[in-house]
DNA sequence: TCAAAAATTAGCACTTGGTACTAATATCAG
DNA sequence: CTGATATTAGTACCAAGTGCTAATTTTTGA
C-alpha cells in the first residue's frame, strides 16, 4: 500500500535527515513513486537537492573544524581558557554516559572531560598525560551538568612537565578531582 | 610570472586543503593556467574532484558525530574474566582514537578501557571507581592492539572497597599502568 | 455519478563540475 | 634543432539535478 502524500512527505523528511546522502532516485524507489513526485515533494518541503545538502553538511563541518581544531579533540565544551593558566569546560551528562543499572555516570567520561581539558590548557602543539591521580568524589547522573576547572599549578621545564589540578563540580559540589602530570614537547611561548 | 609545475602543484595542494570547496575553474584562473592543466595536476596528486572532496568532508563529519566518544558501556572486548580475581580485554586503537597531529592515542581511551575492565571484574551489580592513580608509560598509536589485564589485589569489606592493579600492554610492552580503588554495594557472593 | 481539482507521471532541454580520451601547440633542455 | 615535457583545446559522456510543459490518474465534492 502506498502512503498518502502527507505521510510520504513526513517520512521523506525524516529519511533525508537520517541520511542526507540519499538521491531522489533511491527515494523514489523506496516510496514507490516516480522521481518527479519526489522532486515536487522536496520543493514543497523546501528540501535542497543532494549536492546542496552534502555541501551544507560539509560546510558546517568545515567551519567547526576551522575554529575548533583544538577544541574538536576535547570532550565537553570549553567555555573559557587562558593558556598555561586555567581552563573551564562544560559537559552535559546524557543517558548514554551512565550505567543503565543505576544511572550513575561511568567514570571514564568524567576522566575524558578532565583529561581533555588538561591537554587543552597547555599552550603547546603536543601535550600528553604522563601520570594522574584521581578521585571520584560523588556520583554523577544523567542530566547533570559537570563543570571542570583546570588550574596549572607548576612546571618543570627541564623535564618538560606541567602540573595541573583539576576539579569537576555539579551545582557547586565537587564530584571529581585529580592531579595531572603532563608532558609537552615545547616550552611556553616557543615556536 | 607563472609558477613552475612543481610550485603550482604544491600551492594547489595547499589551496585545496585550505578550501576543499574550490572548483577547477577557480583554480585555473587563480594560477593562470587552463582548466585542463589543473585536472592533470589533480590527477598526478591524486586529488579527487570537488564533489568527492565535499562528500568526504561531509561523511567524515557524519561519522565523527557518531563515534567521537565511547558511547558503549564497555570499552574494549573482554576476552577472559574470573570474577573478583582477574580479567583481560582487548582494544584495537583506530584512527579516531588518536590525535590527528601526532598519531598518539588520547589518554582517555586507554583509561576508558582500563576503567571498564576494573568495573567488570568486580562481582557485583554496581561498582564505582573511587580513586585511581595511573601512568601513561608509552605512547600508543593507531593500529596497536592494547591488552589490558586487571588483577584484584585486595579488599576492605568494612568499607566495601576492592583494589585492582591494572596493566595495559602492546606487544608485551607496558603502555599504561594503574591502581584502582573501587566501591561496591554488596560483598562478594552476596545476592 | 461526473466534472473539476489535486496529485502523479512523463519527457525534454539545460546546468554544474566534472571524467576520459585524443590531438594540437608551446616550452625547455641538451 | 630536435625530442621530451608541459600545456591547452576540444569532444563525448556522466550524475544528479532544475525548469518547464503536458498528459494521465486519483480524489473529492456537489
């Protein structure tokens, strides 16, 4: 049985959202209508053609890439940063980050946010975590907004090390704390 | 003055990296050569055509959106486990786990494997990481197969704690080591 | 029930940004 | 000057469309 026009258009819309790479021809055979019908549908719904859709996705990506190249490698959104001094990031805990069984966030997500922030705060092309001591102070749950603060507390230039103290809070309560020892390739300000 | 073939191709490459959305025609006028020359250049450098480039960027984006961080409950495949004793897991490092800049795996992936394993080895409905001290001993790269071993070394039943020693190796070389202090709700064997 | 309206299908010319291929020129180096 | 290399030109063809007209089918309302 064929769908009504409305139903088809609704499904069409969702299908294209799910997979913007689909051609009119594929859609036509999927919905058992002619290519022309699909085109009319797209027009009515103001859905651009395949190439324009792809360009859109790519352009979006590109923009994000350009201005978030350092940030792209980060878990959580960095909202404030002062290189070699401090940094702040937000991470919204969602269903997929918690144990189904008890709704508590898996430790490695909190660590990932912290570790990413520790890497980001270092003013260097390359920063690696060497050592870290961490405390999971209080369970975090889906829906919580975790704010991570990284503070550079010291350096050992001879060993190319930077020391960072990290605290994550939910509504002003500490949930995670850690010390990070990071390795950097170059000293501050070098090029 | 026109560039030499080599110079032009070098610039061409960079130009396309900087802006993959540029057409052959635009490139031709930019370098003051014919469109055909640009096409020959692209062929020699194996640079795909505009649409394929854009599709690549878009597809990359699409994938990355899905896999940017471990969503799965357990990171790595657990291949052997003896509850409350020891456990073993394998994690194959792929391109998406490493820094683009230097090809070294991001620390939180290694931590995630370790942490997942520490949680799994505990014979309890609910285990949480309380404290952890970790060392990133040696850089791990895409293509490496990381084998994590968790060993339960002690317990403090009065505090509901389990202590675990964890070692991750690549081809028998230690790359990551850590001690984990885990919290469990119930004692061993309880139900 | 039957005609008008709405929806669908068909067909054709044209567009972009190419590929694949052939052939003619231009340029440079020994 | 000649042969190799580089460049340009031109043709046919492709995918995935747009834009347009026209025909056919389906639905609906009086």
